[in-house]
């Protein structure tokens, strides 16, 4: 059967002929209260054609040609706001309106939406009593302890649903009826079956069935809901899309004024928001508040949209934020702990809403920051550690993996020691000494064995003596323990001597050189090759220190000259 497709894009045309049941002053409100062309509120742009189309559908329904309108659009595109404006414009008394809102929280509550519809309408007796009895009968036959019974519950409610439909058709004979269901993608199964059964009656009833839907959030796909559009020639899918660049321009000019809404600003608003109306308005509010284009409001708008989506959506968005955006779907799914297919649907929904680029990247870093800041600290750290393990297994560069470990702040991962040391080398190779220091500082806190911990400490000490000598002193005492345990190599022994000299730790220096002399006599241990130049250099650095002078004399008398001086002493 034919289905009309009403697309929403640039629309500044008038609302067309007024629909039956609309307020007569609708056409005269264009210049009042900052309303836009066609009489729409200032926050509704590129939507006038849709409002006009809904008005025409209501006019047709009022003449006995019932209509189904499915207003379909992704997260944050203003479907509910649009329908609210349409209903608010109806002339009081000209149309009877039944409204219900489906929600994620109650999507498994049987008959929830149907109950809302009939509780919210004024039905004169005895029809009111019949409706209540029919609803009670349907619930009694199919619901036990708040859940649908096993078996063919659809068959058991056919009679009750048919009679309820006849009550609505009878009610519409005196006054046109608008049945509005918001968030149909969260419909409970019995309510969905009721609406599906209502559609075939529309051709001869004065009823406009108005539904808002987001097909990107229907996981898995609902064949019954999708089939509503194919059941009747009077069915219409009305697509609500993110705003175009011109739409963002128009919205910014309405809310900020033409002087503030410069082409440069509106271009940035469109780039960051992806045309998502809720995101655009959050950015504009941020602009009005303090001139900053995307601080807290934009991030909060993203969080609000995600929070009102499917349960898997927050996990997917958090995983994407941790991975830095534009990550492979398989990696996002694994980190989120969500099925790969469901993850793909979630990412598609966010792209359709304009909140992510086609490559699944956030449009601005503040979005990822808002997502991460909204997480409890321990959960965020755990996710960063899991991301580090995942990236390490995938063969990612050490610096990339180390970034996750540093973000976690707790290197409690099996790969941490190896990765952080390798990452420090990568950072040094590019001249990024600060990152190298951060990697080694975190590597100190890993579960490394004693020799590895000593090597990490020596590397960190080496860098800190170059950049932060006042901080490097902290390593001397642990390194003396490393020396005693035999964990330092030739270069590291020389650097330890140099550090003790710089710090003026003469007693420790003398004890170390004396221990090194003992090792030299025994013919064991790294650093003994440099004993003679080390003791001579220490004695020259502190000529008044009797112990160092005597030690240098003793070493000179018993050991042959070393072929080369220690690198650290030569630099000094």
C-alpha cells in the first residue's frame, strides 16, 4: 500500500491552509513574542512544513478520512516538542485529544500506554464504565504479578481491544479525535498491538493517530511497529532530521540576534552540534551565559540524550569516550560489554542524531570529557585499565596504551610495566621528556620484580636529575638499596655516585665507594671497572673530606688506572 514520505528540511514557508480545529489567530502570530516565519515558536526552525502537514492530516481526519502520522526522527531532533506545539495550537473544544507517553522505564509494563490513553480522556457514562471494564478484563486475562502470561495473550485480548476501538470510533463521531503516543519505540507489547488493531479502522473514522518514533532506537527491530505504515493508504511517515546549516543560522539569529549570530559563530555551532536541535540550543545557551561556545551545557545535553536512550547506550558512549572516539566497533563493543550488533545500532543512532561524525568520533573534545566526568572515579579507572589491556592485545603503540594507564591513575594491569617502560622510550625518541617522566613515574607503582623496579628507578632518576634535580634526590636512598642488592649496572652505579655528590650525601657516598672497593678486590659487581676515576672525582669534588681523600689514595695505590672515566663524572 502507498505510504507518503514527508521530509523536513529548509522550511520557512507559511503553514498553508488552516486545519479544522486550529485556533483562528494562528496566522496572525508571526510577529509576536519572537515567533518565526509561519507562526512557529523561536526554537522551532525547519519544522513549519511538518506542522502544516499535520494540520492537513487533521483536516482530512475531521472529514471522516482517518489518518496515521508517524513522526520519526533520531535523538534530540525535537519530535516531542514539535507534536506538543501542534497540539497546543488546536482550538479548545474543536478536537478531543488523548495523549500517552511511552518510556524506557515502563516499556515492559503491560497495557501501560493504553491505560494512559483511556485514563486521560473524558468519557461520558455509560461509555466510561464500559472502557474500564474492558481494560480490566484484558489485564485480568493476560497479566499475572505485573507480567504477561505465557502463551497466546494476543488472542485473549482481541475481543477487548476491538470493543475499545469501537468506543473510540463512536466517540469520534461527535468530535474529531487525536490519539497521540509519544516515544512509540518504547511501547509495551499489548499497547503496540492495540494501536496496530486501531489502524485498519482509520479509513472510516474521524481519528488522527499521531505517533512519535525513533527507528534508530528500536533494537531489535519491531516488525509490528514498522508494519503500521504499510497497513493503510492513509499512513504517513514524517521524517524529522537534524537542522541544516541554514536551519542553525536561523535558530541562532532568532535566539542570539543578527549581530551576535555571525556566520563564523553559526558555522561553528553547526559543526559542533551536527545540527542536533537540542545540542544547538545548549550551545546557544552557553554562548548567552558567558561567551564560551561549548562548556558544560553542551556536554550536559549529550548526557541527557544518552540517559533517555536504551540501557546499552550509556555503556557504548562511555567506552567510546575512553577509547578516544573513532574506535573500531568491535573494540567499543568489547570494552562496553555489549553485543557488537547492538553497539553498531547505538553508534548509528548517535550518528543519525548528529552527535557523532560518520567515523564515530565525537564532534568536540568536551563531549568525551563530559561523558568521562559523569562516571564514578573507580568505574572510569577500571574502564581505562580494561582499554589498556584491549589495546595492548591489539598491538597498539606503547604510548597509546600508556595513555590509558595514566588516565586510570592506577597501573593495575598485567601489561603495565612493560608498556610504560616502552612508552617512555618512545616519548624520549620524539623529545617528549614530560611524557617519558610520567610513564616512568607510574611504572614505579607497578608490580615489577626487584631488578625491573631498580631499572625503572634508575631511568626516572636520570631524567629528573636533568629536569628536576630537587625532586631527583628522593631516589637516592632506594637506589642505595638497589646497589646493595646488586641490581644496578655500570652506568647506573656511576649515576648514583654523581647523584650523591650533587646532594652532598658524603657519608652515603663514602660508604658506597668503600663497598665498591670491596667488590673490586673480590672481582665481582658492575661499576667496579670505574672505581678509580669515581673515587678520584669524588675526592676532587670534596677536597676537604678526609674519608674521600683516604679512599681515593687507597684505591689509587691498589688498582691500575681505568681506561675511561665514568660518563656521569665526565659530564659533571
